[in-house]
C-alpha cells in the first residue's frame, strides 16, 4: 500500500502488473524485468510527473509496449535496459503531452485569443442551431439545407434527389413550416 512512513517519506507500494493489458498477455520476462525496475520506476515517475502513484498504470502501458515490441524482434541484448529506456521515453512523452494542456481562461478570453471574427462564431452558432432543429427530421430535408448552404440551386438539388427544382423547394419549405409549427414559430 502506498503511504508515508514514520519519517514522512513515501513508501514504495508492492509491485503489481496485470497479466494482460488491452487483451494482450504481458510477456513473463517483461513482467520480471519491470518488477526488478519497480523501485527505480516508481521514484522516476514521482520525480518527473510529481505523482508516484501513477507509476502502476504507466508500468502496465510500458510492459504492454515492450511485450508488443518483443513479438516483432527476435533478439534483444538486455531486456532490463530495453524496459528502462522504454519507461523513460514513455514518461517523457507523457510529461510533454501534459505540459501542452494549458489553462486559457474564461470563455470570453478564449474567444479573444483565437482571433476569430464575430461572424465566424455566429456561423458556428447557426450550424449548431440548425443541427438541433433538424434532429429527428427527414434526412432529405437535412441534405437540402446542407446543399443550399453550399449555394446549390434548387434545380441542382432537385436533380440530386430525383425531383424537379420546384418540387424540392416546396418540400423544403413545407418541412420548415412544420418544424417551426411544432416548436412554436420563430
């Protein structure tokens, strides 16, 4: 069990590695090598990521990756060295990935930092609104709207759907009238 000893130092938890990760069995030699590296790995994760308790989960991922690597390689000089290097690389990439996640601030600050114009946000809001309104509606009506947004003419839309341009336009406007009638109008 992890915790603290009497002199307030972190205690090394017992080593545990699942027999299989992502439905792939862990090679017994990899398990043995990771068990030998466990005290070092636990301290390394604590030093690099500031949370040694994550070492168990990360050890499983390293063991999984090394086991997968061994399937494709016929000969490895030092399995312990391979596990150590794989562990160092995995922790370094985890640390780098976590550092890329930054706090941006409130939503107004995020909008300002993105540099998008108000009309772009209005367009996004319009698409969200249209998607919500057309949810559960006939796929043909959704397709007509998408084609109209892409500036297709009613004749082009009708041709795609096997209708005349006038029929396509009439179906579309009737569907919109029904939608707005169901929702209380605009």
